[in-house]
C-alpha cells in the first residue's frame, strides 16, 4: 500500500540559486544535500541531490548535474507545475512578497475550491501555491463521485491530437 509521497525530484540549473528560491523565498528548509560521485552502475559522475522539507514531511528534491545536458525552459502550466498547499494568509503574504521581490507572480486565481498564485522558479518550473476554500471538502467529495464519468466522457469526445509523438 502506498502511504504517501516521499519526494518528487527535478533537475536544477544551480543548487544555490534553487536553494534561494525554495528556502529563502518559499520558506522550505533545506533538509539534506549530498554529492553522488558514482552511479549505481559504477559510472563516475558529479551530481548534487538536495531536498526541501514540506510541512507534511514529504520533500521536493533537485538534481544538479553540470556535465549532463538538460533542456531547461519556461514550462507551461499545462505541461508541468508543482502545486503546494498553504493557508489563505500565507497565500496572500507570499503573493505580496513575490511582487515586492520582482519575481514573476500571477494570481490570485479563484478556482472555486482553491485560490491559487503562481511563480516561476529559477529552473523554469511553475510553482502554484493553493489555499483550499471553505467549499474544498464538499468539492472533493462530489468530484470523487464524478471522476470516472468525466474521464470516460473525455475519452469518447476528446479532440484528435494535433502533433506527432
């Protein structure tokens, strides 16, 4: 049985630049960092793996791999984003903090069951902070009952793919 998320890991351009965003700006403490000098297959490498602790005990983790090419780009929200739960006060304070710091800051967006703000981290990843509204629990209950039906309807009616891949 899966108990929960331990960590999600992503590539980063620069570990210190990433630390400044996640620890100094978002307030996630750097919980671990270690260098990997040899892969499990015995290949020599030079990687730093760092972990930032979330309030529930899970982690966001990053790999800095200087000698390995990676296509860092500004991600589109639909392609990849990391959503982190906060309370309404933190959402509002962090929104103001982002604007004051000159960080690309979007929102506050009312999704009905959550209010969200969006940032772009130094690696191009979109970070969403989401504060549940008073209707979040009722929404989740209703959504859970309708999810399979929505998915089935989508499968039957979705537009044809416009790209090869």
